[in-house]
């Protein structure tokens, strides 16, 4: 599992933990309704390619 930071808007943008540490903390996509809003921390399952909230139960479909 990797830590990612995602946009919950229409662009569904993703920043890795390293990108987030280097300043990618808000949505930068022009035209996204969440442009300029903070990205949300999520865990990423490499097996199924899905993001999920920390502390939530995850099972690959």
C-alpha cells in the first residue's frame, strides 16, 4: 500500500507522498470544480488500483 493524495473533484488528480511533500498540496487542474482545494490523503492498493480511506476496511474485488 502506498500513500497518495487525491482530488475528489472531476479531475481525480493524484499526487504521490513525495510530490505532496514537495508542494503538490492542492488541485492544480484548470476546470476542475475543486481547483485550488486541498488534496485528500488516501491509501492506494497496488493490487487492484483503488484508493481508500485510512482506517477503512479494504478488500480487492
